[in-house]
C-alpha cells in the first residue's frame, strides 16, 4: 500500500521559476527519498534525507523534512526544461529489509 | 557502486506465454530484493519482497502463482510472469538492498512488458 501522498499532482511552470512539490506520509520513517522519472524510463535517485535531518541541499534541489507533520517538500530552483519529469517521494521504515513506499508523484512540466 | 541491472529492458510476448525478468546486483550482495510494477502515469506499486534462499512475500492482491519470484543467490532475483495477458503489460522495476546500507535501495532500470 502507498503511504506517500504528493501534491500537486501536476505542476506547469516557466523556465527560471522555482518548483515546489510536497509529500505527506503516515508512519514513522528512517528516511525519505526523492526520485525523478522521465517518461518511460527508470528512476533517478535525487536525494535522501534522514529522520533526524530537517533540511538538505544538492545543487538546485532543496529538501525539507518535518517529522512532526509527517511531510517533506522538494524545491527545484531556477528550473530548466530538462527538469520536466515525474517526481516521487518514497519512505523507508526503520525495519531492515522493508521496501520503499512510493507516493503518487508530481508531474512537472517546465516550458521554455 | 551499488549498480542493479535488469534484463531484458523490454519484451513483447503473446498472450498466454510466460516471461522471465532478471534482476542482478552487479557490485554488491543484495540481502533483499523487491519487485515493483508501474502502470502508465501511475506510481510504483510494490509487488513482492524476496530474501535470498527463502520464499517471496507478496503484497495483497498480487497472485503468487502468476508472478513467480526466485531469489537463488545474493546477486540474482527473477520474476516470471506466467500465462501473461494484456492486463499484465506494465513497467516492472526491481530494487535491491544490502544490510550495510540500512534504509537504502538501489533500483534497476526497469523492464517494459507488452503482452499482445
């Protein structure tokens, strides 16, 4: 079963603008991860944030985690057309050997 | 490091035939492997979890007799879709985890299955 819910489901912006996607989850986690998927392709791991971290940066990506609200956000700054893809959050529990649970994803379209 | 491969990357088969998909961890030993299915414009849904040398644990609603999973070694898991039907057409993605990196999974590139 999926425990991650993302919003918005779809987001359309212009190049240069920032894109923010949100993810909520239901149970305690060990970490939360964000992935990108281009149409018809495999997953690309973007960033992992652990439950004891509040914010993490990687290039133009900024991820926040609020464990009290069970939510996370992914911010892509200065977006580019190449950022057009689907973005998924996925949560991992503390139990070893358990699968990642994926959210429904946000489809981002960046137009030039 | 932590590379996972899948083979084939795509397959087209006739209805009623069986298709085997391989998932390999190339540079690490995977204590656990996972199989996901993704329908168009949807998210990844976990199908089953397999540990080396033991039977796979299937998620609710996934038919174990239709989706046969074998995890014979620490670097190889296979998913066989038996008597495939058009509704089984999907993107199948495997992932692998190692006890040395708790909470992290490494994903294969996926296999696109089309059943005619």
